[in-house]
C-alpha cells in the first residue's frame, strides 16, 4: 500500500515543487554515515544511484537547521611539512617518475612561490581539511608527495575545508564522499597500483634517482638550488625528503579515498555544496518539520483520492 501511495504522490510532487523523500532513504543515510569509512563508502557506492537517496543527500538546508551543515572553504598556501596524509599508500612512480623524466614541468612547479603541481586534472589545489588546527590531505596525495620529494617545505595551494567541531579525519572523508554522492549520483574510487613509496627503503629511492635522472632534470634543479647540480646531490636531497615522508604515513587505503572527477562531478561543485550547507552529512538527516507536515498532508490527500484536497494543500504551502 505504501509503495502505491508513493507512486501516486510522485505524480503530484512537480506541481508542489517538492520532492517526496521516503523513510527508507533517511534510514539508509543514517546507517551509512554511522559506519566507519570503508563501510560508508561501500554503502554510498550503491545508494548514490538511488534518486530518493541522492535527493535527501542534498537536503542539508531542509533538515530543521539550515546552517548546521554550512562548511567554510578557503584557498591558502600551506607548507608541505605542515600537511599530513590520510592515505596510506603513495605511488612510487607518481612521486619519482615525474622527477627523473620531467615531462610535465613538475620540478619547475615545485619551486614556484605558489605551488600547483601538474596532474591529469590540470594544476589544481590539494584538497585538505583543517582539523584541530592541523591540515589533513583528503585528495591530491600524489601531487603532494611529488612536490615533497622535489622541494620539502614548499608551500602548496590548498582548498581547505574548515571541519566542524568534533569532526576527525575519518568523518571529514565520509562527509566528502557523501558530498560527491550528492552531486554526482555516483561514487567511484581507484585501486592502488604499482610500488608503494611508503613501503620502499630510502636506499632504493636514492638508487632509483641515481640510475634514472637526466641531465635536463639536473639542470632544472640547479637553476633553483645551485648546490643541487649533480645527480648525487639530488639523490641525497630526495633521500632526505623520503625519510621525512615515511614518518607521515596515512591510515586509510586508496580504495576508499574521494575521487570527485572520476565520480562525475567537479571538486569545486562539491566544495560549493558544502559552503552553502546543501550536503546532508549531519544528524538529523530527515526533512524539516515543515516539509514532513506537507508530505503527511500529501499522502493523506492521495489516500483519500481527493484532488481538491491536494490542491488546497498546495495553496497552503505556497
């Protein structure tokens, strides 16, 4: 009977300008956001494709408090050494191949005063969250590690989410995945492939640089730091950076980390949704009392099969 009512109500919702959200969607959202990161991501991959769920995930301003999910974002330069990764694995090749074979200008980029490293998405800021005064990387780990290997302590452009009080790194990652689900109707993650920089010895890193760096790359290093004018000097420089980065290993596998672009939306759109309070990541997840009352009236009108009663409901709402 309930499903029939929902079907009938759906025929009227466009007239009213309101989307009917089922109790199931609210229950699914609550369950997902109360799981750990891996569990939440697994749920969101399925739930994001459900139109009722996606609609509810975008109703942060309609859950009784229009401001409780407004999350400020700012773009700020942060030193490499002042950020910490949340991702456990860092690609060896992603971090070193673009140094020894500098096809995309990574070395030059890492020595600029406003660092934006080359990536498949272009030169974009690293996505971070400010949590308890510390800066956690949410997305952009390979851009960060590439810059870190070239120029530790360089300042990188970062889009920084100001995490609400009580939100830790795991909660920030869950919220970000929900924001992606809300905007894209999809959640895609990427497996980790290849060798892990965070599980490789510093001696192996040093040998890789010595065996593979080219003369053009050496000249680019020397242009910015005169003492880095030999492959041996550069290999020692990168080895020292590697010793530092090993101490900063994150907690979460790449397979559950946010990928806005791969999922079908832009990170800018997701960030804007958080700034306006649209992303429904905090309890209560259900609609505001005003909307709940309206939907109750809607269902009652459909149950009575009273079009005139429904018309009155719309007029009262307007």
